[in-house]
C-alpha cells in the first residue's frame, strides 16, 4: 500500500514538474532577448533523446504514466528551440530541424532493431547533450541565460523517474537504467556549474 502511494506521488509530481519544467528557461530567454550561454547543440541532442525515449516506451506498450511527461517536454523544447533560433537570427533553420525530427521519428519504428539500437544509444545522446551545455558555459566562461531552476527541477524529475520506471515496469534493461542515472548525474553537474557562475 505504501509503495503504491509513493509510486502515484512520484508519477504525479514528475508530471506536474514537467508541465512547467522548461518555463523558467523560456522566461529567462524571453526577458533577456538573448540565448547567450544556452547551447543549441545541447537542446537538439536533448530533443533527439526525448523523441527516442518516448518512441521506445510507446513501441513496447509501457504504461503511459511512465512516459507521459515526454511529449510535454518535447513541446517545451520546441519552444526553446524556436527562441534560440530567433535570438540567433536563424529562425529559417526551424523547418530543416522539423523535417529531420519528424523523419527520424518515423524511421525509429521501421524495424524493432532500429528502436532498440536507438534506445541503447540514448545514454550517449543524453550525455552528449549535457556535455554540450557544459562546454558552451566553459567556453564562454558565462552561464549566460541558463536557468538554474530548470536544471534543479530536471534533476528531481530524473530521480523520480528512475524510481517509477523500476517499480512500474520491473524492466531494468541496462539502457533505460543507464539513461536515467546518467541523465540525473549530468543534470546535477550542469546545475552545479550554473550555480557556480551565479554565486
């Protein structure tokens, strides 16, 4: 009984946090009218990882509560992408990115081995996303418009999702476990770097 309550609380809180997860970052960019310190490559890799992860979960008929936040995060990342492209005067590239993501998403489900391979690469995609953000901050020596609140909330959702996925599915496939654990570790690392630049 206690574990059911904890599972429902973790699922619900993750969904609630994810509904607004990227809002602080969106508001910071809009207020500053600049994307300084925010890595486009990091965002593109994050979007790719989210698309692969949600597609994998849906392909294998996982219960929706284990991945329901990903479509919400994808929508928020698309808004962020458009803002970054706008502030970098590259908004025309958005059509290219849209075609690549939609085409790539369709290719993921062509064969079972394709989605399995993509999922096993999710760890590297996620790590690449966080490293790209760190590199952007280290190169510029400025956290710029990076939102510490967004990264803190992201760290919480990663921890909660590790628990909910393990309890709900019982599937401890190494790729899922590594993806979520590495995501949480690297999110904390980026958060510490952002806070270090602010303090």
